[in-house]
């Protein structure tokens, strides 16, 4: 809630001092599917999407908090003392940034006392990344089309998209990370399909350039298209990095 308030205040301050600046906001999104057609699972998926996505997207576009999620939270005593009207004023975004990685299949579950949304994400089905995220490139196309249709942002940029796998470096440091290359290629194709459907997509950024410290995952997982030997700091472009470099070179205008 206070992040919404801070972003709106910060955007207003930037507008005053630098009217020519382009202002956006970044949100994490996943493609949410009910795991079954049972009404309770369908409803849980709607609630989960509301809590994880619409709770952030709606205020960013001046709609306040989604009424269905507000009603659910209020019924479970989770919004006491929160000024819901404070986020109703639109910040006037010039672009929307999205981080997309996976599909999440949702089923109904008893509301937990510390959150209470009544939904649970199942383990990944089918192809998945090294940390267990379900690989679903068409979910990116569908998510982009849905957000363009429902929120009509002037422009969208994908600011994170990538995957972690177990990278095995050869003696010369080379890494043939074909799974990551395929992940990126399939998601770039999905992004292109979204553009073909009229989505105002203006940017795509692979996560990440270098193997790095990944939040709670630390150094134990690698997202980079460049391999980093953490002991020596030697950097070697992986197969995915060479593919991405060649893609950029081929499409540069």
C-alpha cells in the first residue's frame, strides 16, 4: 500500500521537475490458470490473480484496489485501518514494465491466517526451470494481450524474462546452455506474437546478463547468459548469450 502511495508521490514530483521525463512502473506477473474446471478452483485462480496482479495493476492505472479482493480481505479481517481511497488517483504512466517467468496452476485451499486468499499454487507440470518454475511461453503472449486489452498502457516493456538451469562449464569455460537458449527463443517468439496481436510492446530484456546473487536463492542458481566463475571473476558468454547477441545484431535498425 505504501509503495503505491510512494510511487504516485514520486511520479508527481518528477512530473513537476522534469515534465519531459517518461515515467513507468514495474510489476511481476505470471500466467495464472485454474488447475481444474471445478468452480472452487476457478474462483481461487481469480482471487489469486487479484491478489498477486490486479492488486498492483489496478491502482497503477487509477482504479483503486480491485473490489472483489477488497471484499474477500475485509471478510477475513485483513484490511483494518487501511485507507483504500488513497490509491485512487492515477499516476499517469507512460509505460508499464513487466517481469514474466512462468505459469502458475491454482487450486482452492483453506485461507491461511497470515494472508487468507484461499488459493494454493501446485508444483510445476511438464517442462520446468532448474528452480521448479513451469515453462509456458504462450503465457507471456496471453498475459501481454490481456494487460493491453484491460489496461491499455501506452507502451509495455518486458524488463525480466529468463531461466535458471544447471550450467556445466567445459575446461575452457564454455557453457552449452541449450535449455536456456530454447527458453529465451520461445519467449521472444511469444513476445513477437503479442506484437502481432496489437500489443504496444517496445522492449524486451533477458534476465540476466551475468550470473549473480539471486535474492533468497543466493549464488546457488544461475540466470545469466554470461557465465561467471565466482572464484576468479572470469566471464564467458554462454551459448544463450551468443544466440541473444546474434539476434540483436540481426534485428538492429
